[in-house]
């Protein structure tokens, strides 16, 4: 059951990072006052958040697969 919580948290982090990436692009693409330095800081944070979300999804997938393998050995 904990696998699903970890996976949902990972997908939530990826969704949040996409929102933050959009905010960073809004800062950089502003035609009147482009804020390149601020946008780069926001983009760096969003990419870190996306990487953490992908890591959580990978961990939950590996845990589910190993659990299936252990359950398969018990049934044999």
C-alpha cells in the first residue's frame, strides 16, 4: 500500500515542477522586463523537484516489482 503513496507523491512532485517551470518561463519571456537571473533560479529548483519526483516513481516501481517477484516465489 505504501508503494501507491510514494508513487502519487512522485507524480504530484512532477506536476508541481511543471507548474514551477511554467512560472520560470513566464519570468524569462516577459517582454517588458525579462528577469533572466530569477528565472534561472526558479528553473533550477523546478528541475530538482522533477528529478526527485522521478526518483520516487522509480523507487515505487522497483519496490512493486520486487514484491511481485517475492510473492511469485512463495506461490511456486
